[in-house]
């Protein structure tokens, strides 16, 4: 069998850069033909999930003004599954985490509407009740994303800072605004803006601090993301977490089950069977 590195197409230089910087932009990872299939499939899934919501941006809460979030789309939209379990992406996750097997943590659409606010600087790990930090996310735009259009920035090297503070993006959970970037432990680290072309993907480690700017364009910034987790992780806390509660995982137990299927290695075209119980239509309770 081919290794994760071989299947991902990543070079050792790219893997080293990810480990040093905590993020990695990969250009031309997808073909136009793939994006012409995946983009409309995710658009249709988001339309379906948000069909009851006709509120203008100004009537939404701060969190919702950050982006429209629809999670676990592969579960009820089978045409999204080939994207979520795309071999190159899943193999890249295994290669970047340097493990033999990864599971899906979740997929989600993050659509930033015209006028949508910035995404506050945060790291993903504190949102996730997982006992190890061996998770990697991938952020995939369906069209070029430039400065002022919801572009991502990453604090280079911050995944090694030891910081694990929770940032309540958009104060959804009643937290105070928290400017993580002012933390003196991060002094000297550079916030790197990463414009991304259609066809590219940006990987980031679960502990890498990142943010996105507001969307000052007149078009929705359409992005799909997945997070993959090293096999062998356990639930670390018992506070409510839909996808773990659904599979009956208690604190300390291995995270397995239909909601977190093996994503690599997988036989070509062999997508996992989705769970029978579905989650909320849109994704409140931001999870990274
Ligand atoms: O797309 C955004 O605005 C934020 C994305 C993000 O936080 C993530 O992918 O973890």
C-alpha cells in the first residue's frame, strides 16, 4: 500500500514547514472539475440546511454574523462525502500528523456573507473534548480569497506556544471579547495573511492561532473545511458535545463510531456509512 505521504502528494519540505509553522498552503490540490462538482454540492447542502432562515445579517447574533456554519454535511448529503473523504486530503492529514490512521472529526461549511464580521483570533483545540492535540484542519475556498474577503491569517509557530485558552468567538457562550493576539506569550510571532486561490487548501494544526478578516466584498466567501484526528484519541471532558454524546462516548473512552469514521486509510471509493441520527440543521456551538 502507498504511504500517506505518497498518496497526499506532499513533499518532505511541505511536511517540515507544517511542523515548523503550524500551517501549510497547498496550491492546485483540486482540479477545476472536482471543484465544479464539490462547490455546488456544498452550496446545495447549505441551502437545504438554512432553508428556514431568512434573516438579514444585521438581525443575526455576533457569532452568526461571523459565518453561516453547517456541520457534518457528509452525513445527510451523500454528494458531499467524496469531498470529506477525499483521498489526498485524508492522506495529507495522516502525513502531517505523522500517524498511520486518521478519523474524521467533522466537516463543515463556513460561508461568510457579504458584510460578515471578522473571525476572532482563536485556536480550535479548546473547543474539542479530545485528550491529545493530534488534529489537523483543512480550509478549502471555492473561489479566490483576497484581503478584505474573509481571508485567513495564521500566527506562525503558535501551535508550539503551549497556549490553550478558549476564545468565545462572537461571544456565543456569553464570554468577554478576548484579544488572544495581545497575549504576551505570543510576542514576536508573526501573523501571516494567506490569500488562497481556487484549487488550493490551507492545513492548520489544532493549536495554531488563526483569524479571518471581514468580508467587505459583495459575494459570500464559500469555504468548506474538515478536521481529521489521529486514531486512538479519547474523550477528555464530559460537557455536552453532540457528536460524542450521539455515539455514547464517555470521558476517557476511545473516540470511534459512525460519527468519527476512519478517513485514512480507506479503499478507493469506499465511503463510510453515515450515522442514523442527525445533528442540528446549522451548527451553533462553534467547534473550531
Ligand atoms: O473561515 C473562517 O472564517 C474561520 C475558519 C476557522 O476558524 C477554521 O477553519 O478553523
